[in-house]
């Protein structure tokens, strides 16, 4: 526990180039999670909801606000968003519609890799997998795997609702 409590992980630049852009999260991070869901909607519709970043509060992440995109949803484009009072500065690493979107970011001393992958199961069914890792000194005192799991489940359920309606 002590080692993981002080694990800082690779630099945000390395996380961006060597992890997120290569379809990886930080597998050494103390806080990490993976969840999946099946959505009764075509992959293109799910992608449209997932990549509509200005509407993430409705489509993906309830409670998120103040989303600012510098240059749209594109590889290496930066964005910021606020949730629960914490401002995250982030950058898209992968924007490969309709299969994958990933970003890296930092907030409250933690460095994050966040990935969504989409797979068309049938014409009107899409499987979505979300993975996330978080690392930062003492960040485990503020956040843990159980809380991350709840956030990932909420995101997938919100995406499902938005995509199926």
C-alpha cells in the first residue's frame, strides 16, 4: 500500500505518447478500472454521443461542467472540464471514430489515462469498454478503485441512455 500511495507514474507526456496513443492505460497505477456495457444502438450513434464533448453532462458524465475545447475533438487537441470542483486539463490521444477515443489529463495531483473502445456486435448493438488509470502521490487518500468503478458504471449507463433514446 505504501509504495502505491507514493507511485507517481510516468510523466504526462509519456502517458500520452506511450500509453494512451498505444491503446494502454498505466497498469502500475494503484487506481485503475475497466467496465463494459452493451448498448442497443448502432455504433455510429454511440460514437456521436461519446464524441460530442460539449454535451458530456447529458451523454456521458453527469455533473461535468465548464467544458472548454481548444480545437475540437482531434488528436492532441486540449480541453478542460470541471467535475466536483476539480478542474482537469486534458488532451486527446486517440480520436478514431467510431472505434476508439482516449485522452490523458491531470487534476488534483493525479495523472489520468481514459479510454473508450467501441465494437459493433450487430447492426443495432454496440459493445463499449471503458478503461481508466490514475496515479499521483497520495491521490489514493482522496480516491480509490471503488469510487472509480462507480464513476465508470455511471458513465456507461449515461452513454447507454443517451444512445438508446
